C-alpha cells in the first residue's frame, strides 16, 4: 500500500504518445500507399491553411533523434501508431517490406534506449484503397484489418508486448463519416453507425490474433471519453447530458463490457442496425487486458431548447482555464471518469493513453519555450490520477499527448500539443519547460514536484 499519496506505485508507466500520420511525414516514400488522410488533406478546403501530413515532424527520417530526446527525458514508454498503408499499401495483399522494416528499426531503437513500446494498430490512417471499397461502413474492411493485425504482430510481436487495437473509434466513425470534419469526410449518420460497429468488430476479431502471435501480450483498446454534466438541474438538460454520454461514451463502453449497444442511442439514431450479425456482439467482447483512456475535458450539456422554455437558468459554467482547442481544463473530470470505469464498468486495468493540452507557445529571445499552462495541465491531471489510484482505481500508466507538436488533423499545424516544440521549417526540436518538468516528475515518480 502506498502511504505517500503523491508518489505513484513503483511500476507506474510514464510515457508519451504520438500517431503515425501526425508525425511521420514521408507520405509517399518507400512504397507507402495513400491513406484517407493524404486524400483528405490534399483536397482544398478540408484542413486549415491547406496543411498536410506530407512532411509533418519528419519523424520517418528523424526517429533516431526523437528516441534520443525521449531517452534524455527519462521517458519509460512510447506509444506510437503503425501506418497501415506503410505495411500494406493497398490495405491487404502485397506487403511492403520497407514499411515493416521502418517499424522494426524503430522498435529496436526504443528497446536499446530502454523505452517500452506501446503500439496502436489504427490511429485513423485507413488505406485509401479500402475506403474506395466502402471504408469502415463496409464489412469488407474487417477481414483486411485482421490480415494487417496478423502481419504486423507477427513482425514485431517478439519485441512488442503492448498493443492497442484502435484509437478513439468514436472519432473515426462519427467525425469521419457523420460530421465530415475528418477523413474521409462523409456526412451520413447511417454510415457512421455502421462504421462504428465494424471498428468494434475489427477490434474483437484482432484481439485473439494478437494473442496468438505475441507471447504475454498486453492488449487493449483506447477510447476518447468525455464526462457530461447537465448545465442545469432541468429535466431537459439532464436528458441532453444522458444522450451525449450515450453517444460518445456508452456507445463504445457498453458493447465492450457485454451491455450491448445502448438502446436510447440506437432509438435516437433511428437505425435498424441490420449490419449486426449473429455472434458479432460476442466477438466484440473478446477479453482485453486494459482500457486505454484519452481524456482532455468535460462537457457541460445544454438542451437545445432555449433557456426561456426551460424554466431553469443555467447553473453550471466552465470554471477552468480554456485551452486553444476551446476545451475547459477540468482535472476532476478525469478522477470522476476513472472511478466510473472501475467501479461501474469493472475495468481492472486502465492506462491514460492520452492527456495534454494545446496552448500557444512563446519562444523567447534565447529560443526557449516556457509553457506554464501546459505544465500545470499535465501536473493537475496526474495528481487526479494519483487520487484515483489511492481510492483503488487500477491506473497503470500515463502517456502525455504529445511528445512533439504535430499535425492536429483538421487544424493542421495551428495547435501545438507537444512538450517538445517543433519548428516545422527547420525540424528543430526544443524542450519546453513542461518536458523538463515531466522529466523531473518521472525521476521521483511523483507529480508533486516544482
Ligand atoms: O491529436 C489528437 C489525437 O490524434 C487523438 N486524440 C486527441 C488529440 C488532440 O486532439
């Protein structure tokens, strides 16, 4: 038992996270196939300022330096994703040995530096060839995902033990196929609902494949989870909060824990769900070793009915600082969420696979970047993780989003989440004060440091 509440358990994993399309660049090198994000970002008007991931942080060429940087900070674990079209340029079939070789070298480099790899199989860069066949709304993609899983886990599984099947399937499905703000840019609710089922099915089908190929595998899935708070005690605001919670959180948590798809949400979609085939829900229930949680903020849910009609004025307001994404800083929400995941849903191992903040950086005349707002964000959230551990929630690790400033999807390079600044003209990396602080916290296994 840990008596000093601010010290983390001795095997707590301190990490940083990135994703392939956001950092690698080299979009058309060494036989890499086109991804939906290449197509989307090359389409005028889709990404702010016309930014693309063509070069990004050039990590494909600079990965050795990036490992050195992590090593210098004492980072113990690195979560990155594999670009599916680098391994299978057409999504299935012909393998690119050069693509596999890149990840082989990266993994070897990490292990030499004593950094434990955590690999995400899918962080949004679907091969365009599969999108051309119908993408995630089509069941055809599931077999392709299993084939890809099999290939990459056979290739890396002797050295990589920690695997995350999907990153934020809600975003892939609903932001990509309903809102159209992300690749592939569709605006069709039915497609989005089918996509989310096929994402979960791909997850469920791939878990046993990973176990077959990787001795002592530690397998999980990462969800973006946003707690919902009603803006007032009115019935309509409570209903709004319940609905958004169902849409973003329960629609993934419930099927993964045997509760099936939440009926209130299915009804509100008015979707027949006829793409769910016998046995699918059991497949999705494939036992996992941990849940990955990406937490950034809470949401204050307000019914669309105007306040006058509600006869309840708003009583809950944003109280924390607001990040550049317009997200409220609300560390307590992470604590509450972790309690729910363990005590209500029963998850027995949780990793915070992403947490961090975008704030504008100021580079001083010496080229240094002091980022107290980001530093405090990370520190306060880590303290909440520790509080959650102290009441019995099994949180086993924390990964800062992100190691590097990178391509923030529809916002291009305009939002900086890195604890390391990247000058996108020169590719120079500069440690921000948050990175130096994180390094100190790692050393003493304690977030309560200056
Ligand atoms: O940059 C993203 C990441 O790819 C997925 N989770 C949220 C981050 C910040 O928006």
